[in-house]
C-alpha cells in the first residue's frame, strides 16, 4: 500500500545521509569508515582528566577491504 505523506520541509542533509519519504524496498549507503582509537578516546564532558601514562594503540589490519561499497543488483 503506498504511503501517504504530508508536507515536508528539509533544511539540510549532510553528504553521508540518506533521506527517504514513502515506501522503500532497499536503502544502501555507499560509504564506509574505520576508526582506531586508544584508551581515553571519545570522552566528552566538563572537567575530564585522563592520565594513561604512555598509552599506545597498535593496529594490525591484514585484510584489504572490510566492507564493500559496490552496488550489487
């Protein structure tokens, strides 16, 4: 059954977003990212103090690709 959508006002969409209104069979984003972070990463707040004393993050990623961004129909 088709979707019935009223008025929509879009102010902005970032470059990595997907915007959809109504019925959808398949949505496939076409970007991927990999993040390596050590101890004390991604902290937020006021007055945070972190003492890791020579913290090192070692990364061993032996594969060539992690997620394919090609479209298979």
